[in-house]
């Protein structure tokens, strides 16, 4: 009898398919197949695609480069999600179901920046200097 995994971590299959979907979306955007002024004018980095356990929903985390208003680009991508999904077919023809694509703003870089600022703060530096003097 097969047991259901208790971990909430993604399976190897979910990670592999997510990477294939990320590469396919990147190719569609690089070729300029999406006719939207906001998307055409913006360089978009897709950092990760997370797949649902049934592989029917792909959530793409994107970062528009050089633009402060990420919301407009995310909205434009979500407006064109069905078209992008249709263009993924040739690269993902081995999949039983073509996943529904959703786009979300990738905030991980902001989180990394906050952590870096905290580590460079005078309070943390003072604590780190105190540790080296004791040794």
C-alpha cells in the first residue's frame, strides 16, 4: 500500500516539470511572441516556477528588471496567460495536461536585501566584533 508523503516539499517530478515550464515560458517571452506593449518593453526574469501536486497549475515568479512598478507587468502577464499557455505546447508536448499559468511578483530579492542590510547593521557588526575578541 502506497502512503502519502508527509512532507510539504515539492517532489522531484514537480521540480523537474517546473524547470521545464520555466524554460518554455522564457523562450516564449524571449522570442517576443506576446504582443503587449508593457511586456515587449520590459526585460523579465523568471526565477522559479512552482507546480501544483497534480501538475495542472504553474505559478511563475517573475521579476521585471529596471522597472519600479512590477504590478503593471504582472497584470499584463496574467492578461496574456492563456495565450502564453497555448504557446507552451511545442516545448511541453510530453505532458498529459497543459498547466494553467499564473504569474506572481518575486519578492525573494527584496527579502535577501533586507537580510543583507540587517547583517551589515552596526548592531550586528558590534556583536560579531565582540565574538572575535573573546577567542
